[in-house]
């Protein structure tokens, strides 16, 4: 039987020792959270969603309901001086980096990842060609390594991606009828999401389905040719059934630059959720930005948040990696309550998918040394 007197005694004891409480704006609850649920005096543990409760200014000492979850849905153990912990101190979930076992094998990269970051996103190991290159034959060994690393280091995992027109096996692209394709989508999404059930914080369920044209039209793919936009709900329903606790995102690029593309995506989210309330839970904006592109992020985040879903910056890199651009992006996320996380697409310029750009694109250079932009972001946080 639960001992309420003991709970009260412990709560009082911790409240008296203010240094043991959670500082204002810090996390104090949520599925998988294992830290203190007692806020410092002057703040109250306030429920935000199933995965996050936060100490907000108030009377103090209130505890959030106890919750449980997997290691990959807990806050990072990084120190209070890390990029991730400073970001979390503003009420955000985590700052992550795209990685795979190849980059995890580099000692310098792994050292920085453990010290500074609170989450990982697979660059390639969860895509269709990596997980089901032959119909019905699934391979997860490479992705399992990344997830195991995240679990061992108490990090979030953003799954990427269940449905994308690129890195798609030929056998999928050659499907010629709607019924077969529907079944294939359902099997793939449910099998992959189901394999990682309880280990993934969020999934990019559908990736890059809109064009960069003047109307934000739907990209031509085997999915849209046979199913129009109906494939979206099919994929999201399969992901939901396989792992209902994982947050389901639709993800795309250039949403900062193209109002037409952004509006098309928002309209689709509203349409799908009108028919299936809560099916799409988040919009991911990749944020592969050109120099000076930081200034376009705030308005985009505000517009996407108006759809009533979480938003996340999912693949951030900035050509030239200027301090001003990075700080502007960070401040844009901090100012939007529904912006829950930032993930940079890589960690160091050494292993970035973008090479040959003066100044690089990430916060660490090709010698794994922090850049001026890193220091500027830390100061801004």
C-alpha cells in the first residue's frame, strides 16, 4: 500500500533543502522521467503533456503524478553546463544529433555526443532500404546498435523515417496497384515501428511529400500516384497501432522559405486530424538553412504551431555556421511554446553530409573543436 505519510515527509524534507529541488523551468515529470518531482520554492510542477511536466513560477513544492517509460524517453544525464541541459532548462525536451553506428565508432564524436546531447536520430539505418530491402525480410541490426547506445546513455531517439520517396527499394517503386501498396505500407510501418516499440520517443512517419513549387503541390511518387494523399493516414494509422506512445510527425524541408509548401503541409495536417483526431501529432521542419536563413525560422514555427501540434527542428545545419544564424534559430524555438526539440543533422563538420562549405555547417569543426557559434548558443541559453 502507498504510504502517503512517508511521501509527505520526503516532500517536506526535499523542499527544505532547496538545492535538491528542480529549478524553475526545469523538468519535473513525464513518462520515463526519473528525476525529482519537487520544484524549488516559488515554483510548481505543472503538467504539460504525458511526456513533460515543468516547474513554473508559483507557490512551489508541488509534485507531478508518477509516470513510467523506457530509458529512451527520459531526460539526458548530461551535466548542467551541456548544450542539452541548458536547452532543457528553458522547458524544452532535448537537443539531439543525427548519428549512426559509423559515426558512433569515432571516439571524439561519441565523447561529444555523450557530454553535450540528449537525443539521437538515425541518418540512414531506419530508412526503408536499410530495414526492408527485400519484401517481407526485415533487418534491424544497424539501427539496433544506435538505439542500444541511446538506451545506455539515457537519450531520446527520433525514428527516421517510415515513409519516404528516396532510398526506396525498387520492389516498392514498381508496385502498380493501390491495394498492394496499401498493404505494403501497413506492413512496413507497423513492423518497423513495432520492432522499436517503447524505445522511440517520436517517428518521422512521412518525410518530404511536398514540392518546392509555387503551389506546394504533392510530390509525385509511387505513393501519391496510386493513393493520392491517402497514404498519409494509412502510414500514420499503422504507426499508431504499432506504437501508440511514440509521437507521430510529418517532416519536410524548406518550410522556412516556402510559404506555399508550408501552407500545403499545414492544410494536410488539419485535414487528416479533422478526420482522425490526433493522428498527426507533430510537424518537423528540417531547417537545412542557407547563410542568413535563421531569420526565417520564427515565423515558420509560429505558423506550424497554429495547426495545434508540436513542432520540432529536426535536421538543423546552416551554411557558414554563423553565430548569429544559430542563435536566431535557437531563440525562435525558445519563443515558441510548441517547439519541443532541436536536432542537428550531424555533430561535426567532419561527418556532415554537406562538405566544401566555408565555415562548415555544424557547431563543431572537422577537428571536433567547438566553433564560435557553439559558444554563442551556450551564451544565449
